[in-house]
C-alpha cells in the first residue's frame, strides 16, 4: 500500500444513509473519505433518485474532514457524527462502486505552456456555448475545465465539470480523483510535483479536495494551483486554498 493510501486509511471509518427501509454504507475507500465516497456512489448508482436519497441525514463514525463537510454542503443535506448509528446491520455496501470519469489523459515530456491551457479553456467555453443552444436548461454544466500535470511522470489529466450528472463532479474534483486513483495504482514513494490549472477559481469543496491531494502526497512533493477566472460567489470565497493559489495573468 502506498503512503498516500495509508494517509487516508482509518480503520473502519464509515458513513451511511438510510432511505426507504434500506441502509447504504461506504467504508474508507481510497482516495476519498467514506462520506465523500458515499455521496458520489449514490449519485452514480442511483441517478434517478439520488437527489431524494441525500435529503436523509448521513451518519459517520469519524470526525468529518473539511472536504467531507464541503461535499455535504454541495451535494447533500445533513450530516451527523454518531458512532452508535454505525453498528453492523444489513446494508448495501457501496464502497467499491463508482469511479470518476477521466476526460482525457496523455503524456508530455515538458510542462504544458500557459498559452496552450488558456487556448484550451477558451475553446472549451466556445464549444459549450454552441452545445448550450440545443440543450434543456437542467442539463447545463458551467463550462469549467481543469488541467493537471505531473512532472514526476510527465502525465497530463484534463477534466471538465460534470455536475449535471453528479453534483460532486466539478472539474477539479474529477481531476483530483483521477490523479489520486492513478497514484494509488503506481504506488510510488517518490515526491510528486503537480501543477493544476482551473478555468474558474475552485469552490470550497474542490479546494478542500485539492488540499487533501497535497497532504496525501509523499514528503517533499509540491502541488501548485492556478486559476484563470475568479469566482466571486459565496462557495468560492474563503476556501482552504486562499492565499496558496494564484490567478493566471
Ligand atoms: Zn468545485
């Protein structure tokens, strides 16, 4: 098991939700915490009724992280830390369901140029505007795009906002998930050097997840984050990354 995986592994950490006489549970599931994984898995497994399911209270047996609290705020309703509710009983275990879609990955011997990324962001917005004309309102995602580059293995990840499918799946969320999932497979102990670029300033949830990604990386790793446009909305102000990220010039 990699150091990153160990960082997340707290014995028997779990989160559950009860809905229509059924209990749905998620245990610690690297790269994400049980609460985050539970919400994501509900939206992935039960797309037609997840919004209804997450109106029920989520219970967990561990102290929720900043990222957990932000995820509940974005995608669910209520959360309680209550060990007594997390005793074994018949339940539907969602621990191994769902994986974030990777929009695109490729390798590059050098770090992508800022102009390349900005051009890609602009092209994405343009395409999105074209598509928008033919789509019903409820299917519209904000045209947010994220790039991640690891100079340790010359790999590039590119993701986009998919929140109409699943409110957790902001571009940065998909990016962090993809990177963590990849790192857990390669099991390296070498320091990682990541650069992350986002077309819009990360919200509280994404900032917390990127911060979690940075904390989980081996000692000596660096994670730099830059965003193109500021987001003055309440969800993107006072995030855990404030003061640590810069706006692209
Ligand atoms: Zn976000």
